[in-house]
C-alpha cells in the first residue's frame, strides 16, 4: 500500500485532491484479469468514478450528489459521514470491534467514526431508511429520474457475471450490502414483485450481524414492509 494513501486526512471539507491521489494509485496497479473479460470488486473504482466526475463537472462529489441525486429524489436526510454528524439527535451510534473483543461505540466527531473523506464515494453516505427506500424505489420503478436506457445499463453486468454497476443480481432482483466497520446494511430491489427493502444495524462486525440483518431484510420483503428499523445494541462495552 502506498504510504500516501495511508496518510490521507480522516476528515476533509474538500477531498478532491485526495481522491486524485487514490485514483492515480489505483490506476497504476496491474490488472488482475483480462480487460473487459473479468471482474473484481474494488472500492477504488467508486473513488475513481467520483474523481472523474469532479474533474469533468468542477465540483466536489458531495455537492454533485446533493444536486443530482438527493434533491431530485427528495432525500432530505441524506448526508456524508456517520449519522448524527449533521443531523439533530436520535441517531444510533456506530460500534466496532477491531483490536479487542470489546464492542466499542464511535460517536460522530470523536476519533474514527467513518472512513476517510477521500473514500466517501465507496461508502460514507447516510440517510434515513425512508429516504433510502425512496432511492431504491427509483431503481425498482425505473422512474423518470433517469432515462430507461440508463437504468438498463446500470442494472446489467458489463462483462458477464452477476455484478452490475453497483448491484449484485440475485434471483432476478438487485442486492447490495456494505459496512464502514461500524455500521452494516443490506438493500434489496425486487424488480419483478415490485418491492424494495432495507435493513441496517449499528454494529460493524459483519461475521456476527450479517445473518441477522439479512434475515430481517428478507422478512421485510415477504411481509411487504418498506423497511426494517436499525438494530440498536443493548451492550456498549468500552
């Protein structure tokens, strides 16, 4: 790993320069397979895409997201960094267990509460679950938010396999999961049954919480619920 990548600031008001550093480093790496014939998931890809947009449109990725995604979809709670950083009260706090068996809370604004700003396009966006469902419903309904050919492009694996542009194809639907080591979430869009669901918890231990969150997600789909509230931890050992 390039020391320049490791030394990037944790929080930046404008991370464009840092994203260019990440993009340049990633693009210098040797391909892991034949061009346009193989796929390997990499979070760097999202940072590269954001850096491209920033260079083309002349604004930070965060500003572009607010203007072109959050506002048109009415996602008024959406923002960047951990929940609670810019919202008023009531948000659960993310928890992690990195070096010990203790499950430690990481409140917004105190130490490491999220991934570095440069990597935000790979997983540092937060939103209320109803707003997240609004985003999923746009995919589900292939709404006028995007052209039909654009939806088709986003939902089709470009080089075969089961990974489209940000989505895993699962039994005819669209699925994804993610974590920043302090939170874990899964989303599902069933384009056939016309259902959307999301489930999340404030515990980043994927090996522990994945079965629970996934079961909640599938239960929401079966019961035709819109979303499942986050699982709140009852023990927060320091």
